[in-house]
């Protein structure tokens, strides 16, 4: 009995040591990734054609979104993210330094998520018009219509969305997803995190979050005189108004999205 107990203890000790060694290797690999400034190219295939979106940036800026093996500086996968310090995309580039260096993963971060657009089953191309409203109409329920704009509910939790169409001043169709501020729950963080889904080069999309000044501190906190658009959205619903009555707030999101798309185009291209 003692013999088998000793054998069991030896096996368990070996397992724990092996696990500990694996943890050390994993941690070292993570540290390497977080500081690796070697440029790599991430390829994301389209679901609509043979085109691919190529994004080239330092390895560290893709964080842990790279799941496939990098071969000769190139990796292909269905989706990826670029990681920044949290304030960066809120009034882009709020943190100017963040777009030129590896993110500090010990502090709050945010990301630009990239992926392909998906056609409806058995369809070979997208329907004309705003992608999400056409492709996923079952998700949305009309709330109100005013000033040639429409506001929709998403699901049943009170979240709302506005579809902003491409125009002379707006590079791409995009949508603004938000929870209206609730004066009966002023500590709710959700209204201060606004999700943006934007078309990118016709066959791809990019997703990111814009934060109100509640999440922005120090030099990254916009002064009241700036009329920061994300804070403006909060104020609208504090006063029981509607986003449809405030085109200047929508234009703030348009300008921010245009600037983010400009940055992406500086570091990406479409290949056939």
C-alpha cells in the first residue's frame, strides 16, 4: 500500500511541476507578445469574394487576437483586433501616443475589431442599403422616425440603435448602439459605453467602443467647453430628448468614425 501511495505522490508531483513549467512558458510568451515591435501582416478573407483585408502593424498591437501561426510575417484568420489604451478611440486619437507604441496591458485597453461581412444564406452578394438593417432586420424594431432619420430598439432590454448612411460627409455606413441614460439608475455604466459598427471597404466591418468622459481621466478627459459628442448623447436623455433631434451629436460620431477609418486605411489595403 505504501509503495502505491509513493508512486501516486511522485506522479502528482510530476504533474504539478509540469503544469508550473507550462505556466512559466505561457507567461513568457505573453510578455514577448506584449512588447514585440516586429511588424506583421494580418489577412482577413472576405465572405463575398476572393478579396482579403491586409492590416500591417507591430505584433504587440494585435495583442492576443492572433490565433493562427505567423509565417514569414503573415497570418491569415477570420478576425483580429488592434489594441489601444482605453481613451484612444473616444475622440480619436484622444491618446496620440497610443497609436505609435505597444499598449500597456497593465492598464485599461480597448480595441478595433475587424471581420468580414456575411451575406444572407445562399446569397452571393449583399443587398443595397444599410448592411445591418438589410441583413439582420429581425434584430431591430422601429422606435421612432423623425427628420428623415430612424431610431430602433435592439432586442428587449431597452438598447437602441441609429443607422447612419454613407454620404458626402460620412465615409461609410455605420450604426450607433447605445443604452439611453436612465435618471433612476445614475450609476449604470452601460450608457457611457457606445458601440460603433462600421462598414470598411465594402466587404468588411470594424467594431469599437466610444466612452463618455466618465471613463476618461486627466489629460484625456474632454473639457465641458469642447461639447464632447459622447457626453452630448448622455445629456440628451438626461433631458428626456431624442438623438433624432440632435444632428450635431450624430455628426460628432461621424467625424470620429471618419478619422478612425483614415487611420485604418493608412495601415491596411485590400488584395485580390
